[in-house]
């Protein structure tokens, strides 16, 4: 197995009118580093970390997913 780093960042729609600071949405993200069989496995592990952090059924509808191989 190889080592990977995977990051998932939720994307947020831009609003036409700037929202007051107290109404600004938090951008959720998670980073995972570990061993996986391939990049798809690393992405699945990152989504499992997402579920652990934010709860099952809370995955983003739009996300930026970055998987970086770190070597064997």
C-alpha cells in the first residue's frame, strides 16, 4: 500500500449581497493522511473521516477533493 494525503473542502455558493459577519457560513473541511491501495481508496478514507467529524449523512453536495500520493 502507498501513503496518501487527501483533503475535502466544501464549496459555498457566492451570494449576490454580502452577508453580515454573524451570518457568514463556515466552510467545512477535513484532511486525512494514511495508507490506501489507490487514490480512490484514499478518497473513500477521507470521506469516512468526514463522516466521523460531521456525522453520517452530512457530506457536502459540492466539494473540492484533492488526493496527493506521498510514496510507499
